[in-house]
C-alpha cells in the first residue's frame, strides 16, 4: 500500500507543475515516472486528487487524444471544460482544440 501512496504523490507533484493553459496525458505522466504502462493508475490518482490538501489541477490531464475522459469526476459535467477554457484552452465536443500546441510533455519539460 505504501508504494501505491508514493505513486499517487509523485503523480500529484508532476500535475502541479503543468503550467496554466497547458495539458498533458495520463500516459505522458506515467512515462515520465518510469512506469509507462501505468497510465490507468495515473487516472486513478486523478480521480482521488480532490482529496489532497494542496490543490492538484486535475483538469489539465486528458487522454492521449486530448479528450476530457475524466470529466465525469468533476462537480458538474462541464467543470473540466470550463476550467480549461478559463486558462485559454479551447475545447470542442469534449476534445482539446490544437492539442499538440497545448501539450506539455513532462519528460521534455522537466528534463535536467
């Protein structure tokens, strides 16, 4: 169980680094953390992100196609879209417009 907790903590730390107006994917976070096949676990971490004392901008994490697959875990069906659009990210039919332009790759952006 301890390892599970640490993974979620690591996910939250990465998500907190995503700049406003940018998005990343579950898989990109998993790959950055060295667990490329654990994108589903990143999704589970995002589902539990609301329980963190320090806010986690979970609305900035989408699937590999730029779709708002986690939207049903927000207070309303449009909350995720509204939060993204407030940051300048256009969303059409629950998909990020110009996804590649908004995509933030932690493996590249956080390289030492």
